[in-house]
C-alpha cells in the first residue's frame, strides 16, 4: 500500500568503475531509510559499451540508469576552449579528467532537476577531482547536497576491491590489476595502483598508444588545418572536431605519440593522449607564428591562468568567461595549416603555412551581413 511518503532520491555520476559501483550500494544502505539511486553515465567518447555500464548499475541496485551522449558538448564547449587557450597542466599535460568535471557537474544538476532529487553524488576518490565536480555543482545549484562516498572512505583501493567481491558486486578492477582509468575522447589518465615512482609502468596500462618497439620505422605526416584556432581538417579532408580528434588520435597512437607520466611520492600516474598532444603542439605553433610577440607573451599568461581555473574547478566563473573573450579575439588570427612528422613516439612540426589574410572588402561584407 502506498503511504504517500516521498522516497528520497540521489543522482549518482556512474562510470562503471570500482568506487561508483560501491557507491550505489553504500548510498542506499546509509541513507537512513529507503532511498532511490538514479545513475547517469556520460558518453564522453571513451572506449567501452555504455549499455553494459547501465546494466551493471541496475544489477547493483540503481532504480534507474540514464546514459547520455555528451560527446558533441564536450568537444565544442570544453575541449575546443581549452585547446584554443593552450591550457595545459604544468605547461605540458593535456587536461583530461579536469576538463570533463564541469560537464559531469552540469549533467548531475540537470538530471537532479528532472528526477526531483535534492542530493547528487559521484565516485571520485581523489580529493582534487572530487572538489572540481562539487565546485561545479555548487556554482550551478547551491541548494543541492553533494555526497562523495569514495573520497570520504577510510579504506584503500585493494580493500575496496575485496569489499566489492565479498558483497557480490562485479567491478572491472582486480587485486592483480588494481589500476584505475579516467577516459574521454581527449585521452586517458591511469593511476597505476601499487606502482611507485621508481618502477616503469607496465605495458598493459596503455590502450591508445603503441610501444615504440612496435611502431613502424616509416614516419607518418599529418597536415592539420585550423580556422579561428579550431582544427577543421586532417590531410585535406574536412571533419568535425570529434572526427579530427579520433583521426589524429588513431594515427598518432599507432606511432607511439602521446605518452606522458607524472610521478608522485607514492604512485605513478600516466596520461595517454595522442590526439591532445598533437593538436596542442600544432595549435601553439600556429598561434605563435601569426600573433605579435607581445600578444604571444601575454597569451602564455592567459594559458596558465586558464589551466589553473580548470584544475581548481572554477569553470563556471566570471574569470573563465573573461578569459574566453580574450581567447576568442586572439583566435581570429589563428588560421592556417601545420604539418607534423610522427615517428616512434616523436611528433615534430616540419611545416607551417599561415592562411592568407582575408581581403578587407570581404571582411566588411561578413560583418555587414549580420541582421539588425
């Protein structure tokens, strides 16, 4: 019999990994009574069958499981902006997880409104990653409560795997392979569990790039054309940004390009981003070629500030909007083609062809065509 009592509802960002899988069960068990868990799984262009992720969520105990295709939004509203701003962590690392965080926050807020939920949650265990999502949610809807069961947990990854097994929860991680990966079309960030800064990451942590020993001895050449700072074609073939990323990533990865590492005191983290590495290098070189020295110098400061705000979760801020206005103005000049030579893990710029300046009359015609 329906008592008329409203069952509390929590919307959980669920990628199908270890911590998210445990969170479905733990959130329902610790809510102080009956609680519905609704999951959202975002198609960010990562590999894997997302329908299987949805089925796993339902099998663990989710009341409903949404799968959302956000690839176009990620490419257009996030990747393109970071690329045009030359935003790189530590001036060298393409931003993968941090760039997806504001989109995850936005979709949590949107689905919470549809589901009439007052609480949202995520499975991020890293405090910095958790903070980015939570900052985004607060910026968009401060009335929502944000839960982070993985970040607040007191047990380690191996213990979490054991807990999942003992509770009959199927997860992709195992004690033999405890590595965790955060993926999108822009690349992968892999935390090599149990591997310190002295040991080389095992080859099985890589999925997008070939080892140099398996790469062709013959180089590949990529001609990447940009229009207003956004890549629009590869080797003369016009493509959407999503297809540019996929094409460049496939070719660069085959030639071993895109492996970067960050060594911390107690862990080894690998960034694998063949498309991002190549496109950032090409864009930065073209922008330097077509902008005055004083503008190029100030743009480097903007790039660092842009990367910093992404890392600290300030995407939904007036500062980001102001920086975008500057970047958009500068990108008007960034038109042309860059040629890269890819060989055994190395991506080298070997040709530059800036676009011919547009005739003044033509520019005036475009401006005057805007409806009044």
